[in-house]
């Protein structure tokens, strides 16, 4: 079929173009026909012709990670390819005919004559290019918004995983723990002590719960105290002493406190009384873990609200760094136990309190410590050190895992980059860490070799 200027005038862009100029376009162009499945252009092909769709349909797609992503269609009366004053040089994607397609093709060599002699035709094509740029910009902005939303969603999912898992684990452990309470209650009711003595026991117990002291014992010191406490309890008739020492020491109930309780209860009642006290402390510890995990989730939601300006942004608060690190270790304690990882804490006493966004910095500790645990084999060692370095607080988190390959060190803070297998990591954790540290005008560095990886976080005190 031979096309005439009447056919071209049906194209919206050419309605006001004079008949003579459209005839020039037909005379200088050639018609090409593509069958369904044939490519009109491929990625990398030079963009050196104007394409006017006379009939048919072309699907535009781009290649991403070995897959094709649909971009759009060029349909009948559509205009594509090179346009006057366009700087496009090569195709970024593919154009595939999905039905028999006929295209009017004008080579770039005729553009100079067109611009010089055919003003209305040139104007209509430039107008088309302007509309194309506007639409591309609109789509690009939308894509950036979706990418930002995707990063936010992936980051939020990543951050919610640990507190949600900790809360579920603690709830199951609490349910299991409470199932043993009736048997323990039977033994506690057999104790024959006065009301005054009960009050004295309650005072000791609830003072420890209400004023839980800060426990900064190093690993060697704690192991020694556990052994000493276990031996003392066994010498005073407690059969399952090894099961009680961990929780008792968590609340700093050491041998002096045991002596005080023994003095109140006497030899006969002491084993049952100390078992009941440990039971109450265990329940308290599990409830604290659930509360901490719930707070983390609540704070994460609050952070997202602030990030999206849904609510007033929080203010920085002068905070004890050790508090957040310890609560993170509490939340991840089940992972440490599962891998039998030794924890070494070297915390500087009287460390200044930097002004921070508390929930955000807690995300930093969660990601760094969780990654360190994942990097270690069974029976690894996690070392956390804090100290003041001039005007900064310096925190070193070191694991003795497999290390980070040198070729990956420059990429680990990139969004979506992960060395973990599919389903094990989103690649958002360290990107979130770096963004939060930058937000605090701080710095984070990493050094790694086989057997030693250290992330160093520096936060300004003021």
C-alpha cells in the first residue's frame, strides 16, 4: 500500500504541517516492514533514523540482570527513533514488533535540509521530543520514588526481623517456663517461715529487680563468679545449682546476697527459696526481653514516620552508649547461645554520653552485632570495646569469623550488596548503618582479614 500525505495528516503531530512538507518527508523516506517477532532495533544499535509508525505495534523493553523489563509500546501513528536536535546516540533497549509493522524511516543525513527548509515539520518533531523528555522525566521520578520506597521497605523488613524474632522466641520460652511454675509453687508453699522473714526476702528480691545494677563483668570474671556461686549453692543443699547461676548473676545476686538469704531462711528452706527467687528473676528477664523487642519495633515505626515526615522528627538525646549495646546483646542473646559464642566486653567506665537518636543508633548495634554473629562459626568470640578518643566515642566490634574478601570491602556499604545467600540477607543493613552514622556526623570504618574483622564506629560527643 502506498502512503500519501493524507495518511500522515492523521498523525496528531502532523495535523498542522503543510502538505508540501509532508510530501517531502515521504519522498526522502523509505518504508520498512517487520514481521511479528522481528527486532526494529536492539540494544547498542546507533540511533540515526527517524521512525514513524504507519501501522502495527512495537514493544520496547530493557534488559536488567538477564531479564527483560517492559517499558512501553510504539503504536500506530507513533513517532520514535532520532528527532531533530536530539543527542541520543545508541539504543538502550530493544524494540520488537509484536504484529506485522510498517514504519516510515528518514535517515539522519536529511535532518539538516529539514531543519533549514521545513520549519513546521521540524517544529512538530521538536514538540514531540519535548513531550517525550517530559514523559521520561515523569517516569524517572516515579521510578526513583519506587526505588526509595523499595529501599525503605527492604530496610524496615531487615530491621524488624531481629526484634520480631526475639519477641517470638522470648514469648515461647516464657510460656514453657511458666508451665513449670505449679511444681515450683508446691515446693515454695512447703517453706515454713514467718511473715517478717517473707518481707525480708521480698525486699532483697524486688530491690534487685527495681534497681538492677549495671553488669559489666568480663568473660573470665563472670566464669569465675559462676563457678564460685555454683560451688557455694551446692555446699548449701541446692541440687541444680548450675541451672540457677546465670540468671542470679544477671541480676548481680552473688555470694553476699546468697548469705543474706540463707540467714533468713535457714538450711532447710534455703534450696526451695533460692529456686523460687531464680524463677521470679527468670520471668522478669523474659518479660524485659519482650518489652525491649517491642520497644525496638515501636521505635522503628517511629523512625519511619519521622523519615517520611508523617510526624515531628525526634531530637538527639545525651545517652549512655552501653545501654543500647547491652539491650542489643540481650535481644540477640539466643543467637550467641545457639553458636556458643563467647562475649568479651571491654567498656570504658564513666564514658561521656554523646547526643544521639537513640533508636537509630540501636539499629547500628543490631546490624553490626548480628552480622558479626553470622560471620562466625560455632564457638567464636565477639569482642566489643568502647573508649573515648579526644572528642569522639569510639566503639570497636570485632569477630573472629571468616573475614570479608578484599574485593568486597569497597562495596559492603552499597545498597542491596550482600555476600549472604538468597533469603539470608537483603543487603540493606550496612547501608542503613552508614546512613545513620553520617546523620550523626560520625564515621564508620572496617578492617578485615581471615580470622579478624573489626567495625569501628566513631560518634562525636557534642
